[in-house]
């Protein structure tokens, strides 16, 4: 690799890195993208749940979650699996997560994520003029959250609905608006439907946006190399060391998923990120299947169902097992059983394709943005399971910060504090 000095180097070619690059190009910067994989969106963006949940942004940390988590860990197909590590980063993250497991913290984070979600919705709509929605299977499906427990359902209904847009349903009514739930409806306490939520193929979005990057006059191309450390000089980052040599630049943006944690540490920046491993299953939908048209979330099972094009995508589970991306066959089998029980006729389950990916999460489920103590090192990290949902919004905010413009709303704890 020949030495070259770029104006902005965005590290990471997933949905967050690609959108960051696009908004910075549109803001007037010259941008290069550094990505270790041969193609765009090959990591956590590849086969995620596909839901764009702008209004359903429930943080993982909440009152009562620690006790629920203990029960889940003893269930073979439970939503959570925990494997202790001899790694202080895991225990520090857990301590901060537990500190956020209270109603006040959950409300505070939810309010801010709703602001971010609405901003992200507007930014996705703005991008539509450049990347047509049809290229990545975007569909205004609406979102239906279903509850098996009367207690959980009543608690959800009791929460304030600021813009009075939701529709509260009985168990039978859930099957009326979404026939794919017919088998489950008798066991449901009820459901809550929100219009305006969408589903789409995140990987197809990444591929489509990558094509637009290459056509942009200020794009300096993709550098396919594995970043190993940040090189600092005189209080700034001078270059990124890669397995193909050094990449120099004036500004560097960390948007590399969980790898951002390791890279930031080489510059003395400790990011409170932990990889939450999630699973997805994809299955083809044939003429005789009753797949959901609406995006469905099974609240107690923490499982998402979405029709993406001609395939059913099911996403679930949180495994706290470090940076292990291997498929756990027992977890896959448990998820497959749940899917068959919940929506028995939704797709061809004999052709299930499993996948697992690492979602880089903060203890309060809010992404982190802005400059670090190195004035030219910027963050766009920690989106957890809502990377696709928030990517356009945080990319636009990052461009505001890097150009010195005022952000459209106060970032508060979304802004990185060194």
C-alpha cells in the first residue's frame, strides 16, 4: 500500500460506516473508507432483523431486567446466555449496565432514543432521492408487539403514548390484523400496533449505498485492509496501522462495530462497548405460506419476525460470550423450534439459513457520537441491535459535529465524554 494522506478516513464498512461516509461527503469532505472485508455490510449488518423501529426503541436496561435475566439463563432456549470471561471489559460493562437497570434511567434513555429515531426516519427519507427504496426492499409494514403475559401487556399499555398513534389490541384482534399470528393468538394477552415502522434488507441497503459512494466526486475509494491500531502523535491520530501498511489522514471516524473498542484502546480511549451476539434465521416464502406482512415482535421471547422480499427473517437472542461469532447449534435449534411453534405456516422451514453476528452495545443502549480527547478522532459507535434504525440519523449528526453546525436536538449523553 502506497502512503497517502486522506482528509477523512472512516473505519468500518457496515451500515454505520457507509452512512457516515455518505453524509460526510455531502457535507463537503473528501472521504476514504477502510474496511477489512471484501464487501460492504458483511458483519453485523449482513442478516440482522431488518426492522426499522423508529418508535419502538426500548433500552435493554430496565427495572426488573436483572431478575428476568437470571431466569432466562437457566432456560435452554431463553433470550439470554451468559458466559463469564476473564476480561475486565465484560465485568465493567455489566456493572454499568446494572446501574442503568432502573425506571428513571430507562425513561431518560427512551426519550432521547425517540428523538434520534425520528431524526433517523427523516434522514432515511432524505436519502431516498439517492438510493431508491426498492433497491433494498424497504416496506412500510408497521410494527406489532405481542404480549403473552397479562402483566407485561398491562404495563406496556400503561406507558404514555406521546403522539397517540398506537393501537391497542386483544389477542384475537392481533390475528385479525396479522393472520400469521393465528396459531399464537389464543395464548396472547394482547398486542400494540404502531403504523409508520418499516422493514428492509440492511445488507442490500449497504450494497446500494456503496455503489453511490463510488460515484461521488469526493470519494477516495475503499481501502480493503484490517486496521490493527491507531498511531497517535502530538495529541492527535496521525495514521491507522493496517495489515497492508499505514493509512494517514486529517480526521478518523471509528464506525467499525465491536472492533472500534479494540482500536480506540490503542489510542488510550476506553469505549464502554460489549458485543451482544444475536442470531437470525432466514427462510423462503412460497405461494402456500402465511408469512407476516406486519413486522412482529414477540415481547416475552424477545424475537423479531419480518418479511423481507420473498424471505422470512427471524432475529433473536442475546449471547454474552465475548467476540465469538460461531453458530451455536443448540441456540439455532431452539430458535427454530420457537419459530415453528409461533408461525407454523409462515415459510419453508426445511430451508432455514442460520446466521450470527455481534452487536456492539453500550450499557444504556444509546450510541456514542463525537470527538474524543484526540481532536481528530471521531466516534459513531454503540448502536446495539438498532444499527440499521439509527445509522442515517447518527451519520447526519456526525456530519453536523464535524462541520461545526448545531445539531437539531441536544445530544446529551449521546455525546462522548472523555
